[in-house]
C-alpha cells in the first residue's frame, strides 16, 4: 500500500524559483540507470543524448486563463482559472473564493462582458457561462496562469517566459515546464547532433496540477486531459522504437500521452482523445526510455510518475541532493534527465 506521504519532502522556500533564468541556461541534474548522478547544464543535452535519439515535445500553448470578476449584487471579487472549454460560451473553472460562486449568481468581468455560475461539481470545479465567447477577450483581459507557489503578480515578460519554444496549439492552463528550457540555439545543436524531434499535444489542465488529498495513492483520481498525436509524430515514434533508438520524453505530459496510447492501442498511433492515466511506482513503461523533467511538488502526481520511472528511493535521494546543491525547483526551476 503506497501512502501519499511516501512522496513528501521538505523544501526551503528560497529553492522555489520565482523568476526564470534565460532559456537554455538552466542547470541539469542527470541520473543514469545505475543510479549515478552528475551536475551539468541543459546546454549539455546534445552531448548527453545519442545520434538518432527521438526527442518528443509537447506543443501545447498556454492561454491567459486567469480572470477577475465582480459579483453584480454585492461587488464581491472573484478570481477564475479556466480549466476546460465546453462550448463557445461555457467553461469549467476553479474559483476563489468558492463561497461567492453559488449557482445562478452573476458577475461582471468588463464592460459588456459577464458570466453566470451554472453549476458546481463535486470535485470543486465550477461550470461558468459567459454572455459571449470569452476566447475573443483573453488576450486583453486574461492573466498568465502562474502557479500559486510563484508568489508575485504576472508580468508582461511571463507571456513569453511561461511559453515553450514549441508552443503552437492553444489550450493549456499551465505550461509543460520541461519545454521551457529550450531555445533556438539548443535546438540547432540537437539537430547538428542528429537528434530528431517530434511534436505531440497534451493540453495541460487540472489533471496535472490537482493536489493529491487522499492518504492512499490508489484513492486519487486523475482528471482527464486532452491530447492529439499526428500521423507524422506516431510514425516517428514507432520508427524509433522498432529501430532500437531511444524515445526521450520532454516532460511528464509527453510520458502520460505516449504510455496511455501504448496501453490502449498496443503501440503509438495517430489519435485524438483524452487520458486520465495515473502513473505510480510499479507501472510498466512501454515507450519512453529517457525523461527530461523539472523538480516537482511534494506528494504530487508528477513526482509519483518520476518515482515510477527511475525508482522511488533513488529519486527521493536525488531530490535531497538537488536541494543541498542549490537547484531551483518547480515551473521556473532547473531540470533533471533520467534514464529508465
């Protein structure tokens, strides 16, 4: 029986990155399959991988999904984080404070733009109905949905800093943070080293960042997130697998997408759908050989996935070394490269 507390650790507040370093300049802690660790830089990645390795990246694009509204009758302030588009006017959202968002209550966002709370779901999300398509207004009114451990207001610079080099498919409400380390220089060096790149899409939503509140890991339910894998990407991934080349996942979102498809189809095929796959220690990986990822929150589903990939004790010891060595944690932090 796995307990959520098995994935807990103490992190000093000063280790939580509040601002990014320039793309391409992060530190990189490597962990090989024998459990050996080394301290490097993300710029070393082309020399750490092999020619014909396949780097699989997530091309989802973060939308400015954080909004503010005022209740029509009392003027009470409401903070919204849009999490899922249901139609042109209906969205699911996280709401603070939730006590103000009773079904039927109405809120003003901007001149002529308003919303009504339609329903509250048991897991704590709200269905909202806008009086016009909100996507038309997000660039003007929306804020970058920085995670709550970044304890500052978003800046104009976050509109590019919190977006990966590969971002082209709008729909995420959080960045696939492993992709934040890449710049054009690094991508060019990977190309010169004959390391191929394939793009897939998983729109990061509540499933990735929802805290685990259950005491036992098995009692946690992942919320589904939408993915899309093109025929070209599927062919590149299966060609790499069949030729003995390594599949390198840039981020946990890529891992979940590829492993979900392999479990459902027996291989990675072109597909559009959603996945609620919850990867914990004991999971049998079929596709991904190497994982590039950031350092994740204690007791999170993302840390559980990393422990499943490289071993619970090994990963937790590596995190302890990263803390002692001054690595920067979470979304704007440094990276790890792990072999399975």
